[in-house]
């Protein structure tokens, strides 16, 4: 007998964008389950913004570690970065572009 109500593990992606040094954001960490929890804990401890998008997370999981995101994801990631920048400006925080985490809840 199988349990068809099995929950998928949580997934997380960390990206970095050094605007003056890189052409595009780069995937610097990714994982599912325990690794995803570690990535999210590190974000929380360092006050790094977390943004949830199941579809984009799935696409970014296919990018190899330490590789730039592919051009077809530029627009989606740029929209996330712009949103985070906007929110940071509203609350008076200086944006931290060093690492931005993406999380997906299953």
C-alpha cells in the first residue's frame, strides 16, 4: 500500500548578484529538505530577504551551482530583485544584493 498524500520536501535557492562584477545573478546554493532548511536558516540569521515562488524555484533548481542564471530567467529574477529593493526602501533598509534566497513550499 502506498501513501498518495506524501508531502514533497521544501526547496530553496540562494542567488548572488554583484552588479559591478557579474553579467547576471549566480546560483550560490540550492537544495531540498534538510539543505533547504539550512539555507533558509542562514538567510534568517543574516536578515537576507526570502521570496517564495514555486515555479521559479523549480527552474532555478536546474541551474548548476556557481553558474549564472540563463537569459530566459533574467526577467523573472529581475522582477524579484526589483520587488525586494522596493520593499527594503519602504522600510528604510539598505538592500543586500549579496545573497537573495528563493524558497518554495510544497
